[in-house]
C-alpha cells in the first residue's frame, strides 16, 4: 500500500466510522452469533497475494460487525462507559502514525513531556492535591497506564518493595523471603476483581473486608483487621480504597482509612476508575474527601472522560518508590539527560509504551474544562431521569442511585428480576448486567454512550417495561398504578450546565 492508497483507505475508514456512529441506533446492541461464527467465513490461511483494501472494508461490515457488541450504542447500559470521541480517535491515529516507543525521554522527548503536562492538567482538573502532580516541588507525579488493573498492581508492587526495605532496615536478620511471606493487603468486599487479581500477581493475600450498609469500607473495620494480623505476625503493606465500587458505585471513607494507613505506615491506593471523572465537577469533589492522606490515586479517562481505551491515569505522592521497584538498567537504555525528566519505563511494568498522551491532549484541548463537565453532568441527569421513570412504576423499586448508575429490580422474589433480565438480554435491544446489593438481586442501569439522549433513555425504559409486562402485568387496581410521568415532570436536561452545588463546596 502506497501513500495514495493509504489516503483513500483512511478517508474511506473515517467515513465508515462516522456513518457507524450516526446509525448505531439501528443495530442491536448484542450480536446474534454463536462461538466459532467466523471460522467458516474466513479462509484458513493468510492470502498469498494481498487483498484490495476495498475488499477488506467490505468484509468489516459483512463479517466483523455481525459479531460486535456495540459498546457505544445509547442502549448499552452494562458495566461502565468505555469512552470514545472524535478528538480521541484522531489522537490515536496520529499516535499510530508517529509510531514511537517512548520508554525514555531520549526515545521520544515529546512523548514524555506531553505526558507530564497532560497529567498535570488532568490532576488540576480533578482537584487533586498538588503533591501528586509533576509540577510540585516534591517527588510526586503522574503517569498513564493501560488500565486501572495495571495501576493497582504497579502501586502494590511499589508498596511491597517499600515495606520490604523498611522492615529489613529495622530487622537486618530477616531475609527478604521471610518478609515477603508475611505481607498482607486489604480491600473492600465490593472491590473490583482486578484488585484481587493484583494480589495474586504480586503473591500477596488480598483480604476482603466487610463494607457497611452503604457499600462503604470504614476505618474501624480496617484498624481491627490490621491489629489482628499484626498480632498473628503478619505485615500489612497495602490498602485499596474504592471511590465508586463496580456493583453500585459506592464510596469508601477515605478520611477514616487514610488516618489508619498513615498511623500504620501502610500504602493507601485509591481506585476511582469510573467515578473519578466526576471530580472534574466541583460539586462532586466531597466524595474524595481525605485524598490528601493517600499514597496513590488512579482513574480511567477511558471510562467516562471521552478518551478512547487504553488510558488510565495514575498519580503517586512519591515516584521514587516506583523507580526503586521497577528500575532495571542496561547500557542501551542510558542517555545523557537522565534525571532531568522522567523515564517512564521506571514507572510501569512493560518497557515499551505508546504515545497515549496525544489523545488525552486532543480531548482536553478540544472539549475544554466546561465541555467535559457538561458531558459528565448530562450523563448524571440522564440517570436521574431513568430513576424517575422507575419510581413511577409501582412494580419496580430503586435500591441504589449514584452518579450515572441506577440499581433497580422488580418488587418481590429475585426470580422475577432474573427472568426480566433474561428476557431483555434475549431480545438484544438492550444490554444490562446484574449484581447483588442489600441481599437482593438487582439490574444495573448505567448511562454509557456519549451520544445518549433523553429519548434514548425513554426508549430503553419502554423495552424494560415491555418485557416486564410479560412477567408482572399491571395491577387491576388502578389506584395502585403509578402513572407515566407527564412531560413537565421529566428532568429539564437543558439545565444540566447549571447543577446544584454541594453545600460543603459553597462554604469553601
């Protein structure tokens, strides 16, 4: 393929992507295929002579799209958002075109320096304490990882090495093996599966502590767990706090956990993968109160901040612990500017890294602070609108409501809600997933797509009601039926740019 073919192919693909997004509502969210569907449609061997790009593009629609789950459909309400925007897509294109591998400053100075700058921008946008930023006078700083899973593991490995060095200094007779065999870490029973996986990969037991009735991990529970483990001869080294749990988007109490961790010299890591994006809006920053007590903080711009996967932002108060844990030097990696700028290969697990800062920079510049805030507030108001629809049908109940996530169910036995979800999934018009909260089986409804509108929420609700009607018909007693809300009762989404401000923020 020469440059002329590339221009034609690239322009055709841009048109294809734009058409895909404009017409995504016409596609079922879930595909109607079974495992192995591609096996008999694609040749067994690589073509000897290269195919024409037009044939390849034709096969994208014919073969690939039938097997795609459309995450950016406004009727995709499962898991959490995976972000996408046109500025980010263009940034990905440029990153692929440049094709650098920015493991050190010298390997591509712009790759490193733009990441330093955008991580400062992003940290300030969230309202993080200055000691986490690259521009602070201290040793803190930010780095882009691939996912929150990587961020949690990276912080755990750094905490592990920090504790080993500290214990070794105080007890020279102990070997590293003896120390590592006694390390334990903690998190909430509501934590993401990736937190448990990080413990497995780091060979450190990850103890799940019980959360309260609101799904929040509290300081007294952590303090007691640490006391018992220390009495048993174990060495606590790491705690993962959740700001926005996977199931219900609950928030751990950072103030309480931070005090305990600081007293016990235990590394406190914050996983705010989804909810962290909400902190760009000042009215939600009270949810991360106590963050100044933490050692590391991560959230995913690729979840709710319009940046395509993969882009996970990780900040640490002291980057020296990362460098000490991951520094493996070779003569071919050395350069004359070492020490004057970060060599991000010391801040991560792999050696190589893509120019991910480009897509983040494009999004921050083109949307701006207000554009990003508008996007977050719009999604939250859409979720509130859905919550109101649920409240207006007496057959349903809302168990939790947090940011862009509503957990709801049919009144009565869990079997009714399970049947409802099975019917919704089988019809493939919506995609939702379940979880348990308050000992009940619930359906999670998350506003995910960038292009979701009020009408899309109404359409999704109509599908849910249609399937519910086959399970629990409307009561015959008309007085018990909650009427469909009138148009004037719907949330006025035109005002999402003027949200109510938390009382605590007004006083600051």
